[in-house]
């Protein structure tokens, strides 16, 4: 029996070219989630996307720290920061949403990672939890109670978005076949599922909604 999707939002996190095969920070098999997300979109009236959207001088890029390479962890403005390849630069092809992802029903796009001094994995807050994107208030004002999270990457932006969603009081679901992990370390994807589950995120498969 299909779920009741009253007061529910579908959240599509960072399904952008740079996180897909051939992108700068490609997630293996990332493209497999696109048809799943497009099918899910038919079931939701309320859909919001997030977009990783960095200035080229962003401090999360290894290239902006002399002698550093992607994957290294540094202390940056008081936080541990993993350094990434240059990705999702404002105005670049890599920052665009994948062309097969259907944006027709999206109510809004929330951009993040625009402040060069702090990274922003979650669609709700930056990693220092200082700035708010407005997504939480937007969902609350629209009467949203249930948030269904999809997108890339499961062990970074999807995880932190889902954890913040729980912390803001939304009943939060992760649709496990509508996300893929980047797995900087092999077990990151598995660990992220455990972390989300123990924080109260409900793990479901798309079939719970589509069938
Ligand atoms: C992401 C690393 C850096 C993500 C964004 O969307 O998961 N990961 N920036
Ligand atoms: Zn980023």
C-alpha cells in the first residue's frame, strides 16, 4: 500500500553534473538515481532542490591551499575540513543540475556553499551552523511535516541535510535507492546509514512510495 504523502516534501540534494560520472567529484553510479527521483517526483506536489554553489575561491577546494591535495583533512576556521577537488563553481557546467532531472515541479532551489570561508553540506545550515539557507522556515511555512531526502552524496550532503531535518522536527525519511555515497573511505556509505538511522531518520526504499 502506498504511503500517505500529505504535508510531505521531496528534497533533491545536489543532483549536479560534478557529482555524476565524468564530473569533478563524481559519485560512482550516481546516474542510477535519476530515473528513481523522476518517478518519485510524480508522487509529490511539493518538491525542493538544493544546489552546491561555490565561488572559485572557496576554501573547501584543495587547489586553494598551497601544497594540499583532495582528500586531505585540514583545520580551517576552527573546523576539520576535508579538501575537495574544485567542484560546483558558480556559473560552470558542473554546477548545473543533470539534464535528465526534471525540474518542472520544483517550488524552490536552495543554494549553499556560497560563503568562501565555510563549507555547507546540509541544505539547511552551513557546517558551522551560523548561516541558515531559509529552507527550514520555507518548509515550516508551507505546512510541511514530512521530509523525504534523495540525492548526492549520501555520506556528505544528503546525510547532513537529513540530520538537520530531524533536528528541526520534521519526520525525516531517506529513500535509500535514490541516493549514492561518494565513499572517500569505503565504509562511509554504510556508516552514514547507521548514523542517520540512529538519529531518527527512517530508511525506506522508493517502492514504499511508488508501488
Ligand atoms: C558535497 C562534498 C563537497 C555533496 C558537496 O553534495 O555531498 N560533497 N561538496
Ligand atoms: Zn561542495
